[in-house]
C-alpha cells in the first residue's frame, strides 16, 4: 500500500503537496512505522519507496 494523503485532505481547498512536502510526509510516516517495529520491506511498500531508502532513513 503506497502512501496516500488522508481522505479528508482530498476534499479540502488546500493545494496539493509539493514534491519536497510529499517526500517529507513519507519520511515522517516511515518514522512512525519504525517506532511501531515494522520491517524495512513493509515500510517501503507502505510509503511507496525502495527498501534502500528506508534503510538510509533508519540509519539517519
């Protein structure tokens, strides 16, 4: 399951997230999943990135 903004945000008049904002949202979600003990592979699938990105974020 790839990262998707909440459904409530879809119906709002807010502008869509910029590319850097979307990247940061993915990283924030990955950290939440790290804290829940989710594996790198599952996090990668959940936020729509490769496993190497998740490994790099976890190291940082």
